[in-house]
């Protein structure tokens, strides 16, 4: 299913954490990519051999054969772009991956939106292909469409104010990442907390919950991390 045969870029996501694969794959498919998934090095090399991808997102810390060994094997046979994922932030780990031929490096925990942007950037540099405009963000019946600015829940349209949509879309673009009210004010309102009341965020989150949650008092989608801020749960 490579780009050369179908016109669609194929990305192989290799990570032993199912949630990471699910979230990353969702963002990549939203951007128009076909996605292959592997939970370990053996499965990754089998997919690499049978259905060569256009890019590989590769976790360094894999069970059995680690990511660096996989990268060595890939580089011995192909110059396919590789973006490494790792929970390690040491310079030596980054250098090791880059010296083996990795094209980019992302340290966990990371923003899936940022990773998807890096995938698109590497593909543009290496293939010269343009990337399709982002499509809807969808999780378990909740769908957020950045282009039409529409929200649906199980097929039912949810009416939102422009700023409510902005808050929901911003949080959903980085699942499980916690944002403080100050960060949300700066990112969504483009306003300093010194000039905007942080309670504004609290009010908007409450309104969003009333519209998308089955039980707003026990939210499933936007949860509170006490003493820190809010997080979107995919």
C-alpha cells in the first residue's frame, strides 16, 4: 500500500503501547495516510518486508529486538524515513539514533499533533508530496471536524460557540496531555492570564461538558487533573 502504487503514503507505527499506536494512527489517518501497526520488532520487520512503508515511526524501547537494532536492519536495506520515539531524553540516545540514520527524534510524552506534523514535514522533504488537509478527529462516537468546525456525538450535531469549539479541538488535538488554565488562555484565547480571568476557562469547560458528556459531573472526555488543569481522554 505504498505511495508509489496507490498515491497514498503509508506509515508504519511501531510501539509496544497499544494506546500510543491507537492515538498516533488516528492522527495519521486523519491526515490522509494509510497506517500499519506493529507491537514489536519481529512484526515490524515482517510488515516492512511484505508491505514497504513510506515512513516508519519507531519506538526505541521495544520488547525483544529494540528500536536501534530495527533501525540498523532497515538502513541495511532501505533509506525509508524513520522518526524515532523514546522515553529517554539523554543526548547519547538521540545521537545514537541519528547516527544510525534516523530522520527525526521525538521524546515521550509527546503531542500526537506535533508528531503528525513532523511526519508530514519529513514526507514533504523526502518525497516531495503535498499532504492532505486535516480531516475530522474521531473517538468513540465523538467527532470534531476542524475544517467545518462541527462537532457530532453519535451522529448528532452538537451546537457550540466558536470558543467552545476552539477549546475542545485544542484539547482533543493532544490527547492525555494536561493543560493548565493559563496555557489554555495563552493558546486558545491568545491572551495572557494577567489580563484574562482564568475562570473563563472553567466556564467554557463546564459548558462543553454539559453538551458532550453523558454525566457532566463525572466527565468521560474532558477530565480535571486537580491542581494542574484539564486533559482530553481519547
